[in-house]
C-alpha cells in the first residue's frame, strides 16, 4: 500500500484530502479520463459514490485532480479482481476418490436374528420336596453329571431301606426253594413211588397165592376177589405216584424256582423305585455349560415341572432368523454366513445348519439357523444380531465402495460422481446389484478404471471443479486462511 504524495501539477497542501490507492506497486496509471465509471459497478455504488463525485468536482477545478479519479478507479478494480480470484480458488472442492475395480463379490441375504445357545437344559425336579441346599450359583461353570443341588430326602431314604430288606428276604426264600424245598419234594415223590411199588408187588403175590388155592378148592372165591381189588388199588397208587414224580421233575421244580425268582424281581423293582426317589433328591447337570438361572433359594419348595436351575452351553451359538420366502431360494444347509452384533463391533463367521421346510402362515417367512463358534463367549444368548447369508459368489464383478453412492437411492438405482481428466465432477446414474459390506456391485453406469468420489461429494453440482486429495489429508488453503 502506498500514498500518492506529490504528482506534477498538484497542490502541495493536500493534507487530509490525500487519497489512498490500493493499486499494486509498479502498476501503470491510466491517463486522466481514460477510465470511466460504468453503471452498476462497485465504484459507483455504496459509500464510494459521493467520494468519486467530489473527486470529479475537484478535477474540474484544476488539472492536478485528473490523476486521482483514475487511481481510485484502478484501486477499486484491483480489489474486485482479487476477490474474484479468491472466489474461484475457493470453489475448487477437495474430494477423495476411488477407482472402479473388477473383483469378486458375494450376494448376501440379510435378516434380523436372535442368538440362542447350542444346547440348553432346564433342570426340573421329579418330586415335590423342599430344597436342602444349592451347590452352585448363577454364572458358575459346571460339567455334565455334576451335583448342583440336594433336596430333602429323609423319608425317601427310609423307604429305600425297607425295600432293600424285602429284597434280602426274597433272595433268602429263593435260595431255600432252590436248595432245600425242591430237592426235598423230589425225594418224597421218589419215596412214594418206591413204597407203592412194594405194595403192588405184595398185592400181586397175594392174588396169585389165592388164585392157586381157589383152583385147588381150598379157598373161597370171595378171598380171590378181595386180593384182586387190593392189587388194583396198589397198582393205581403206584401210577399216581409215578405221574406226580414225573410232573414235579419236568414242571413243578422249575415253576417253584420261577415263582421264587418272580418274588425276588418284584422286591428288587420296589427297591429300585425307592432308590430312584432318593436319586431324584440329588439334582445333577445333564450337560456341560454355565448356570444361567436359579430362581429358588434353599428351603423353598421344589415342585415338578417348575425349573430349579437352567444350564446353557454357550461354547457355540445359533442365530435364528425369519427370512422372507422369496429370499430363501438360494439358501442351503452349509452356506457360509456372518453374524454381526447390533453395534457392528464384531463379525463372527457362521454356517447355515437348519432351513425350515415349512413356511410360517402368519408371517410367510422361513426359519433359518446359522451356527457359529463363540470363543470367549462374546456372543450372548438372547441378543439381537444381523445375519448375513452368502448365497452366491459373483466373479469379475464391477465394484465400487458403498460410500460413493449419493443419498437418495431408489429401486436399485442410485447416483455417483465421476471425476474425469478435466477434474470436473460429473453425475452418473448407476444400477446397483449385490451388496457386500462396504462394497457394491455396479450393473450399469460405470466401468473399471473410472474414478468415483467417495468423500466430499455431497452438495457438488454437475461440472463442479474438484481437487483430489488423499484420505485424511488437510485442506492447506483452509488452514492458511485460518492462520490469517
């Protein structure tokens, strides 16, 4: 900045009337009257209008004022040009770009899901009795078969002891039957057969003797008939004894032993029932896992059908999702999947294990289950997650970052900004295909090698001048302006 101090032909006593010229040093001032004020310019408006009018009056009074007006006009024009240059510089928008690439992309089916443990057991008592004590608390890790709680069982133990005594008694009876009763019965039957055999022999001899005497005329006929009757009775008794012995040896012996054995089996069954009642008072874990719930306290009544403890195996989890029927055509058991938490902080690989064969008539959806490992138990049963199922892998697809798509997507179409060699932003309508995380397949509207704006494109108009910056780079011009 400089002042016009002394020009040829100007008075020496300008004093406070001296004007400041914003022209750059070295700029050639035009001759007096060479520049004219144009209608509607900044020089003829605002607060400078009266000043220029006064300058004209002074110029008419003397030739020395003829240089002031051109200087003032030049200052105003220079100031306007500088503002225009600044505006043009500021209109160049910094943007980040990414290249349209050729790559494989996955076609996904996404749905909201809820996590469940891979295995769960609600342990319910089979008897109604108070809880004597708990051996675990909620959150404790247990193994299969571990004792969890003990119920009051004093009356059950007494019944078990009585049943055991009955078993001992029946076992003794069985031993007696097999070792003493049956052999004794057999011996008695054999003795009866031998005795009746001797009686038959004696009756036969008596009959023959009387028949001989009768033939000799020494004995009456009645004596012969009496001897024949005695012989017949002895013979019948012998046949009965033999049949009894034969039946006892073939059937009776085994039946007596079987009867004793059946009594023993009944006693043992009663004992096992009593022992089972005692075992029901000891609550064990059916699976390995963690105690998820324990609603009762020691001393409270445990009732059949009411859960006493809940054990969950959370080493693996299952995401259960209800997928609309039109989207399930490509879902198969074994398809890869991804479980994403609601806060998008964790992505866990999974695999489809169940595809329901029937549609829910109320919602027209199918149940799809995906199982995943859960190291460290980061995934909690009951949490809401997002399940993404891979139904197809598309090779050699045209892919761009999803951040390149401008807001306002509708019906599979969207807008992006392409940056050409002229560093101008050009809007382009595209058709969207598969989406895979932060990548999007382009079916139409962009080609590999194009550059799309991924940051800074919101609000840019067609043919806007842009400046490509690296991700995270600062705007040097903006920083300089802040420093000024």
